[in-house]
C-alpha cells in the first residue's frame, strides 16, 4: 500500500485555518483512498520568527528535504513589518524554494464557471478561461548577488538587487513549459523584456533554441512582458502556457489570478527536477492567495485554494490522479450547489464559514 | 509673443502617421493661439538605424537638449529584431530619457466616458476612472551596471541586469508624486517588492521619510507591486497617484492603460528637474501605445494619444493651459460625436481614418 509523508507548514494569517481543512481531507483520504498519509506540522514565516527568531528552522528544512511533498499555507503580515530583512516571514518561503531547488512554479489561472460573474472582467472575456503560468522560481532578481544596501561616501544610500540567469536555468524551465504545453493546447508564450534587459535577450534566445532543437511541434510565441500584461487583461484566452522569469511571473500570475475572479480558489505547485535514480521530484504546494491578515482568525477564509493545492500534490507527488480528480470534482460540485465563502458571495448572498466549506467538500467526496 | 521650439521625433511604425496629425494641430495653434511654434524633425529608433546605423544621432540629441520639448512617436518593430543590442530601436528612446534626465514619467489612465464599453472590464469598474501612474524613468534595472552577457568557463552563458537605486533618485520621484497628489485627490500609493528586493526596502523607507518630513497632509499607502497589479484589475478607482520604479512602472502602467479601454488615447509626459535658474524642465511627450507595426502604413492608426501628448506639452512645457484644454476638449467632443478609428469601433461600426480623425479634432478646435 502506497504511503506518503507530507510536511504541513500552515504559516501565518489564514494559513492555519485553511490548513485545518486540508487535515480533514487527508484524514478522509487515509481511510478511503487506499494510500496512507503521514503528516508532520512545523512553523514557517512570522509564526516561526516569533517562536525561535528565524522564519524557518534548520529542523523544519530537514523535514522538508525528506518529505514527499510540502503543503504550505501562507506567510507574512503587518505584525512583522519591521523585523530584520534576513528573518522576515517571506525569507522562510524563499529558503524552501531555493534549498529544495523548486525551480518550476505552476500557476493555473482557471475561471470556475460558477464564479464567472465574480470577476471584474466581462463574462465573455473570462468564461471558460484555463491558462497556466509557468514561473521560474529559483533564479532572477529574487536570489542574485549582490543584494544589499550600502552607504556611500556622500551619505546617500544605494540599494542593489541583481537579476541573473544562466543557460541551464533558462533551458530547464523552457523544457518544462514545452512538456506542459504538449499535455494541454500545445502553445507556449515566452515573456521577457529583451528590449531593455540582457537577461531578456538570453531568455529569448535560449527558449527559441530549445524549441527548435527539441519541441518544434509546439507553437512558440515571444511577447514583451509589458505587452503580455496588457494582453492578459485584453483577451486572456489567447494563451495556453505562459513561461516567464521569477519577477515577471510574480506580477503576471497575480494579475492572471485576479482576472479569473477565483483568487481564493487557485492552487500552485513548485517542483524540482526529477531525481535521476528514483524519478521523484521535490515539491511544495501552496495557494496563490496570501496570508490575508485582515480576515485571519475569523473562520471565514476560503479553504478551496488550499484544498486544491493538496489536490495538485496528489496528482504530481503521489501519482494519485483519481484521488486528485475526486478532490477537484468535489470542489466544482460544491460551487455549483451554490455554497460560497464570504470572498465569493455576491452582495446580499449568504456566506458559509471555512469549516462549513470543508464539510461540504468532504460530503461531496 | 511666446515662441516655442519643438523637436518632433516620429520614429517607427505608426509614429510618422500620427505625428502628421500633430503637425496639423501645431499649424493651427501657430495661427490661432497667440504663440508661435518652431519645429524640427529628426529620426529615432529603427528608422534612424536604417539611415545611419545608430538609433539616435548625436545631432538629434543636441537638438533634443536645446528644444523646449520633444514630441515623440514610437519606436521598434520586427524589422529590427536582430540588430545589435546597443543600436536596437529602443536604445534611442532610452538615451533620450537618460541624457535629458527625464526621471519623472506621468502616465494618466483615464477612461473616456464615450469608450467605457471598449474595455474588457465591467463598466462600473472603470467608468469615470482617472488615476495617474508616476513611473521613475532614469534608474533601476533599465540603466544599472553591470548589464551584460558573459560566457562562463563551463561554456554556459550568464546574463546580468542590475536593479540600482540611490537616495536622491527615490526622494525626488517621491516629491513629484506628493506634489501631483496635492493637485488631485491627495492620495499616493507607493508600490515595490520590499519583501524580496533591497531596492524595495530603501524605496519604501525613503517614500515614508519624505512623506513624514514634507507632505504629512497627503495620504500615503504602501502596496507590494504584485498585489498592486491585482488591485488595479480588481478595483482601480481605489487609487489616485501610484508611484513606482522603472520596471514595475512599465508593467503596471501598461496594465492600467489597457483597463481603460482607451489605450490608443493615452498620452504620457517625461519630465526632468526644473532648472534652478530658469525654472524650465526638459521634457518629452509620447503616446503610451507602441509602434503597432501590424497596422503601420495603412492610415488607420488612432492619432488621439499623440495629439493628447501634444496637449500635455502645451500644459507642462509651454504654460498654455487654455490651449491644452482646447485640445483635450476637442478630443472629448469628437469622441462624444461618435467618430471612431478602427481600434475603437465596435463590431460592425464604421471607422474613420487617421486623417479623418485629425480633421474632426481640428474642426472641433
Ligand atoms: C511572499 C512572496 C515572497 C512571494 C513572491 O514574491 O514570490 C509571493 O508574492 C508569491 O507570489 O509567491
Ligand atoms: C520601448 C520600451 C523601451 C519602453 C520601456 O520599456 O520603457 C516602453 O515599453 C515604454 O513603456 O515606454
């Protein structure tokens, strides 16, 4: 019988509340799916800082290295706005991404039919939308050195961040993009600013080269990242897979998520390279929404993105496609039946609590 | 009698076509406004490269330095996709910005009432929208060094761009933001990624410090740039003035422009610091849309953004607020009367040519 070892990192804000619902789904799966799940829970982000002065402990990092997958909630909040840069909540997440080498971040932007009217975009622009943003996650300006603030002789300060990409980093994310496209609608749009950035020039060249040598059957299009932002707003359905760097991916995937009207619904997967011997990938799954400190502790957060992130873990890390379909189907059914957490409810409509939504999804499963 | 010396740089693609209409408006103003305009025209971008192998000549730069204002069309196009990086079309524009020290880029995002339905966003989300994106234009990753592609010992290439900001660069753009807000709705939203970038940390601190010391009467809000992109799509009317760095400004202002449904209508101004003696600022005015090579030469481009850019020049560089109001009013009248270039026409609606639109605006003036 298959057995999986998951590390749960609820984090800050609404993270713990939505992770509770994941725990309930896991208990159900443990009983009914034919696989067993062992879970451990640890601290990350501001809550880790409060407990032991750093945003993730070496011990938690060890557990993450050994787990079949990390299930991550959210980090950050105004409470930690003035903690030192090195130990700010986000540093815990960035260390996980970097140390586990999770270079491929998959962010589906899907418009759930039941929610098409929740978007600020017109219905016909987003109805049926199903695109995938593939964001490079371990390179670029997030990690390049130097990254510092220095004081100059004249007393001024100078801040530096370094956008840095090397050949293998671009080639490996390009390959993931083309592989994903083959399993979808066979089109990749690569976005950069080659008209301004050297990293954009290299990105553009290498994506084209990988395409020509290995994936000529996939349609490839290049777009400047600013134009890409515009086109996402104008007519997002023109895209299938968008591949872009760490910082552009951060911006563009947030815009895409907001377009769908389903921000509280969107999961993401961050994957490493397959181990040459076992074929297993390191992986972390997290909702696209943040820690939402304004609604934390009220029991009203939408747990769907978090549960859908577990669904992605079942699919990509546990090879349990049927169980993943069961979870996704339960979410769609519950939405179609009209249950709405506060973020989704139309004006005047009743809303259900976080645990009510969890109940409904479990019942549908 | 006031006299102004303008340098016209039509550039590439639809640039020359829309600049022709600016020439006609200038002829009219020369006769009827009480001021005289002397104009010179020169090459920039791909057309400059074709003529003399660089994207702007030293001679044209001299003229730009001496002019009261530069009126700029657009640069770039697939024709020049493989020219060397140093002389690509965009380098001409970047040199103008840098050498004239045009650090403050004002990009209004306005939804013209007559066009509210042209947006992909719902009418109530954008109707009456009037926000201003203030983009820092001479710093950041656009100009920081090192900026290069090197070959490593293992044969891989490494591309580097450097995001760099110093105290005075951030302070001076912050001051412009607060001044602009005082003349509008008194609110500034500053956007950066302080949770990931050192430049974001310094940006955030200095904007707060300038606010506290010099502009405590203005409302100041800080937002992470990715969340800012989301909020622009969700409910753009929450903003008044958004101040942000060069690269985030590039992305966010394009998204904002597309929201309005009025991309072909939006002008921009790039301003330097006032001269300590004369009080005059160097300035460049350009439409937010690009060179649109796909429709170039067909006589169907929308000249409104270009003419509105001349309007901004009248206001900010010529101190001719009345003439600027006249231009803006004529544009609004013509739109209200129903004239539409192809980009604005609804399906099945008749559209007018570039010069027809110019005629209509001149007639309305
Ligand atoms: C929390 C933060 C560091 C993170 C990022 O910038 O990558 C977040 O915005 C995201 O998109 O996952
Ligand atoms: C043409 C290009 C260099 C430019 C930029 O990136 O600044 C353009 O996108 C803009 O926004 O003015």
